[in-house]
C-alpha cells in the first residue's frame, strides 16, 4: 500500500484522500468550464446563427476566466493573493488553455 501511495505522490492515507478531493474539485471546475463555454456559444447561436464564431471565442474567453477563478478559490487555495501574482497566474492560465485549444483545433481540423 505504501508503494502505491508513494507512486501517487502521497505520504500517507490522509494525504491521498486530500489529493483525491483536490482531483474531484478540479474535475468539477472542468465541467463548469464546459457549461459556461456551451451556454455562451448557444446564446449567440440563439441570437443569430451568423454569430457562431463570436460565441465560440467569447465562450472560450469566459470559460478560461471561470477556470482561473474557481481553481484559485476552490482547488489550489495555497496561492499568493497579491494582485501581481494573481495577474501572472491568470496570464499563465490563458496561455495554457489557449495553447491547448489551438493545438486541439489544428489536430482535429
């Protein structure tokens, strides 16, 4: 059991439970990102089907902001809270999500 815990990065059972809770929270944030992105996209489609690209772009931008906010408040709570470090983390979030989005679009196109 200790080898399995060490493989997962936990020193003991309690630490594993905390890591598992964090994993579940991270997954819930991911589900909320998808919901935000789809809601914005479908609102723009409802307004006019010609606005599908605006809805997609705005949905992506808002879902990334949603990811940053909830991950910062709910999942990774040990981060520094000064505005400069938050702005730096927000920039990293947009770069990582944007890079993933661009890469997936290129591969799926």
